[in-house]
């Protein structure tokens, strides 16, 4: 009996997300016709899936634009956020000077910044990429600083007592210990970058998934609207799992405290 439970446990753990998704989609598929709602108000999952298949070239062309904006904004967040976090970690004065500015910038609603970015940067790629960058770099900075600060000081002193330079200490001890936190920030940041790019497309764009959703709204095409939302969500999930895969290859695995 116990062996059956042990063999059933890993199976349920592996496919739990798939099982839950099937149950929720099945309930959605059944409850919408049963409640008498029309597809104009709430399309069924099958109707949305059919629309995605039928409009796949259209969705793919707009998804490519949004993907470029997200990746570019996220890359800028990494290139700016990591050095900024290192400066905060190694300089107490810089930390006290920059932290209030970072917090103030993060608390400003990015929707409020979007029209200003369009005014200053035009209607091209720049405002969407900048908005994706602004909304994504803060988690990278914070997670990197927290990861670097979480290392046991006694371990650093031990490495230094063995003659290691600060450069060696950083790459051999500090960075490997901080990588789980850094990649945690990356996962949050890439999800936020998707939001930032789509918000920018809502304000001013001629292509992209946000623009396509606005077009669907203007045509009262609810099914296409849902298909666009599913595509946006799929884009974020894909980027999240890409980072998760990279993390699994470059970081050591920690045992969860359960």
C-alpha cells in the first residue's frame, strides 16, 4: 500500500498543473453554454483555441514585435540592473543616495509614464522598450543586492584568510551563492517586461499584441481579444521557463525547507 502511494506521489506532482488546467478549462467549457452566456460575452476555450489556430499567422506576426520589445527591455534591465546592484552592494554611500530614487521611480505607475515616453521618444520601438526596461530592472537590482548580502560573512572571512582576492571571492563565492536570488529576480522581471511592452503598445503602436487587442476591442471581437490575451500569457510563460531552464543549468540546487 505504501509503495503505491510513493509511486503515485511523483506522478501527481509532475502532472498536477496539467490536471488543474484541464479541470478549470473543462468547467469553463461546460458552464458557459449551461449559463446561457453568448460567445460575444464570454467565448468558450474551444472557441478561443479555434480562433488562435485560424488567426495563427496574424497572432504570430504581432507576437514577434512584442517579443522583440520584451527581450530588448529585459536585456537593458539586466545590463543596467546588475552593475547598479554591484555598486549598491560595494558602496554604502551610493546605496543611501540611490535607493530613495529607485523606490520613487518604482512607485510611479508606468501607465502614467507611457504618454510621456511617446512624447519624448516617438512612436517607434523606443517607448515600448524603455517602458519594458523601467518596469523590469527594479526586481533585478533588489534580488541581486539581496543575494549578495545573504552570504555568510564567516565564509567570506575564511576565503580571504586563505589568500583569495576580492575578485576571486566574488566569482568563486559571492556570485554562485547569489545566483538563485538573481535568477528569481530575472523571472519576475521578464514577466513584468511583458506587461510593460503591452502597456506601451496600448498607448502608441501600429503593431504588437497590445495593438491587436485594441483592434479587437474596437471591432467588438471578444474571441480575438481572448486569443490575444492567451498569446500574451503564453509569451510570458515561455520566457519564464527559458530563464528557469538556464537557472537549472548554471546554479546549484537548494533543498527546500519543508
